[in-house]
C-alpha cells in the first residue's frame, strides 16, 4: 500500500454497504458541483474533462477465506471482486478542468484551475494565516505556454479560481452572460490564448488522411491522443508561501470516431472491392511500434499473461474475457482496481461518466481521479493498477463491450 493509505478489513461473511456514502457517487457529486466561470451554455458539456488529485485512499480487503490478506501485493486470487474496491478517499487542494468554451460564434479551449480556500489547505498552513482574497499561480503547460496569473476567491464555489480561455479578442465580455461578466470583473475569467492554445478545426477529418495525429498541433490544449501535463505552483498573494510543483495531467486514454492515431482510406482492402475507411485507435504496428500504449510495465508482484511473477515489460494487451454489459439508469460500476490486468470499456449505446485514477504516485503527475464522458463509439483503456469506475447518469440503459483481464 502507498504510505498513509489504508486497507479496510471486512469481517468474514460480511459485505460492505455500497449503498451508503458510495465513493463513486461522492466523486461525481464533486464533478456536478464544480462551478465554471461562465454559464453552462458557454461550454460544450461532452468535452469536459476533470482532474481531481487525491491524497488518501482506503481499499476494502478480500472476502473469506482471505480476509486477513490485506497487502495488495499478496492478493493473487483473481476472482475475488471485493478486494481493492475503493472504500473511501480524500481529495487534495487542487482541481482542474479542460474543454471547449463557446462564446457566440467563437469556439476555443479553456483551462479551469482552482484551489481549496479556508484554513485547512497546505498553502494556508505554510502561510500561517488567512490567504486573503486572491492567490497567485504559476501555470506551465508542457510543450506550451507559461505564465503567472491571479486566482481570485470565487464566492460561488468557495475556492480560489482562475479560468483561462483561448480567446484572442478584446470583447469577451460581449460573448458571455451575467455570470461570465461577473467572473471577468472579479478576474476569475481571463482571455489567455498564450496558455489555452488550439483551434477547433485542427483535427478536422478532411486534413488528416495518412497523418500521425500525435504530430498534429502537439501544443493543442485539447489534443485528442496526446496527454496534457500542467505544472502548477500556488503562491500566497504576498509571495511568502508557495506549494508545488503540483502536476496535473489529462491522460485518460479515450479513443473513437474523433480520437484516433491515424485515419485514411484503403482501396481494395485485403483484395476486396471498393474502399474502406479506417481509424487506428491503438496499435503496435508500423509507425506505432513501440508506443507502449498496449503494453504494461510489470512490478515484481504482478502476474503476467501466463500467471507468472518476476517483473519486466509486456508489450501487448492480454485478454482473458470479452463481455457485453447493460447498465441500468442511474446505476454505476463502483470505483475499484485490478492489480495486474489492463481493461477496455467500449461504449456501444448511450453515454456515461468514466473514471480512471491512480492508486500510487508516479513520476508523471500527482495521483488523481480523471473524469470524462464516454460516448457511443468510443473506448477507454486502463492499465493494471488504475482505479476505475463508470456511472450511467441517464434515465435509460446504456450498453458496453468490455474486454481485457481482471483480478
């Protein structure tokens, strides 16, 4: 277990009460309660992508007869679906959201950053007192812009907030409603095309035939296949206290009709007739050889595709099952993790909130939950060890094709 986290023992014969204070519901309530700087109609809701760093986790232990095997490294029994379900979590001080902003006839990317207000944040403790009506935050987008910006206190959300839109004009006030204008007045909403880079037509289908999409507009804030890492340093307004670096990374692997590695048309496919339009979603072939997206790094405690331990690298995705699932209205697959195996969720019909997160710290970002909408025709892939869950917020069933391995 990561230092400070907890394994919660469940008495033999008992079952955790998943219907009370469910972690998936709690996390999605945070998402639902996130107040962006402008009116809801100023955002393309399906594009919203949340990163919520967490600082503590508790996982349920196994069921009987393995009740006392609380160390995940020793939990080699693959068919116990109670072990490593999330029992509880505590979010950190920082939160981030990205997506498409809509201002009249303008569409462009935005980056929303916020920090916990009140005396219980790490920055307040370092400062030794009230942080006042605003913070400073140094924002460095990997491969993009960097700037120090103000993050005023936003009374509606009870957090220090800055929201950076990629709008290049001087008339943003005329493109938002009353809430957006108030955010501009407070300094919460800012036009910063140097930070929020990217044109809405950068990945239009017509211009992508045969191109490696990873190399198209690599500094785009909403790149469909490249991860986006943002390094933050939060400072008190008087610069006497600083917390950081805090690395937030938008890196959930989601692929589908509008998120792919390559697209094109093949004549007489495999000796057939006419044309086939293809989209490479995940691949170990041709120019994508060695990308590592379908592989996994094995820790000494991981079981490989053949059930052996020893560590190393596995360059392929091992599949132990293929299932069709129907998730009823208002239901969800709870937050949990598989220690060893990767898994793919392919949405066939409907849409749901997909959650993928980190169990342990990594060298690329502060551990977090990522939340984004998974739409029909798109898949999300998670690696062994990732926390994950899926919620159906609609009033009708959704259907999924799932494959991979679990433990």
